[in-house]
C-alpha cells in the first residue's frame, strides 16, 4: 500500500483544520486526487476539483454566497453541485443534465478537523469524546507535511516496540524495552489493544518533589481504523489523569503526506503555557519518528505479512495490515489486481522482491494471524 493505492477511497481522511476552511474554496489532495472544500450558507461541502465543462479547477473559482462560480467560463453551481447558470447561453437556456459536480461521499467537521470520504466509508471516526469534554484542555499541533507514507506513519503510531530506541530523547525508557503480551480485539473494521507500559511522565508535578518516580506505569489503549487514522488513550494510574491523542494522516500524493495530531488532556487545568510546552514536546516526538520513516527508500507499507518478520508485539500492526488488505481487496473497482498491474502480471518480474508485486501488497494472502507471528 502506498499513498495512491486503488481501493482506499472508502474511508474518512482529515484534510484540513476546521478553522482553515471558510467560504472560499480550498483545494486538498486525497489519494492523489484533487478535491475542493468550502462553506456555503453555513454548510460544509466538498466536490471533485474540476468543472464538468472544461475541467478547470474549481478551487480557483469564487463562492458568491449561494453559488460557486467557475473562474474559466463563469458556470455557477449550487451547494448540491447542480449547475444553475451558464452565462454564455443566456437566461432562458436549458442546462445540460450532465452539468453537475461530483460530490464527495461524505464531508464533515469533527474534533477540530474537516474530514472527507471520497467514497462511502466502511466505518465511522474514532470515539474521541474527550475533545468535547469541558474538563479536558484541547489543542492541536500544526499539520506537518512529510515524505513518509500515510500507512507507514499510522503503523508507526500503533507500534510500541520502537519507543525505547526512537524516543529515548523524549519519553522512551532505554532499559525497559520489554512489552507484556497483549490481545488485539477486532470489531469489524476497527482493531484495538490495551497494555501497561513504563514511560517517563514529565507532566506529573509530584515527580519534582520526589513523591512520584519519573518513570511510571501507564495504561495505553491504541486503536486503528481505515485507512490512516489512529487513536490512543493514555491513563496515568499514579495521578488519575488522562491524555488522548487523535492521529490522522492524509495521503496527498505519491510523494507527500500531511500529519494531523489533536490532543486532549485533563491534567493541566487550563494552563496555556503548559499546553504549549506539551505541543512542542509532541513535535519533538514526531521529529524522532520522521528521522526513521523519512530514511526509507520507499513509502510503501507491505500488506503481505510474509514480507516482514513479525513477533507477538506486532499483533496490532499486523492486524492493521490485514484490515487494509481486506479494504482494498473488497473494493469492487479492484476486481482483478493482477490483470491491472503490469508489474505483477509480467512473468519476468513477478516475485522478485518484497515490493516488486503491487498486487501482492493489495490483496495480501495473509493466512491466520497466529501463524504469521513469531512468538
């Protein structure tokens, strides 16, 4: 799977911060395809970014209150995407039935983000109820563009084994790499797990006084949903507090991904300075991840479990790959991936290496999960 793999359209993607989308059209890229999002009459709308007349980008057009006007020939469209006026034809002209825009299957604003689903999504967004809880402080990191793949980033967010090595400069504990066994629960398209870990808790005020240790037990819940959205809920038993983070990656193009990270926590009591420090801390955490992920030669995420060596601590990551493989394989458009893949169908190149056959990644004959992991 990469940022433009066919079959990933049936999912929600965060495309912009909510306050960055106003009445004038904004262009966004999802899976390599351009869309335009804006507000008309207080309603959030999204369409494929092309006028049906001469395919001019609607994102350079103008919202005139009740219509979106194409900049090229002035065609006007209502909030449902129907053309209501073609200036060159005059006021009495009959509008061609095909003179309409292509709407996104879904567009909504939630958790401070604008979300777009190119096709009917297979599941809803995570339950991030802390975002709307008045006892929690909420904030977001500025969106970051990177050359790492959206699938790679989401998989990395779900992974716990890299924390003592990659994040030793922030919260990782170098001499506590052991991760206890945990079960992965799957409910349809959603997979999750919960386990206890040992992290540095710099936010506990009792650490400075010596009443609490810096390295503390923490109960970590992790969840993934198609295609590139993950959620964690971190509970601190010693303080009774909670940190929740929504992490969503927008697969823009074959070369770029945008990372959105929204945070809610109830241990700062409205202290804006501490929240700003926490956001800066999360930026450093992402910097540490990107040192590794941006060093990859490619941004593919292998979906066939045989291409990598997995252990029991990789169960959530393996299940995430399985879900992606099922999402892609179940898409009616991807009916015959081998026939449509010139690399996979070429007998001279098939099976050469892990990333040679894109169709193997898309369909991923994954077998029983327990047979694919080294215990």
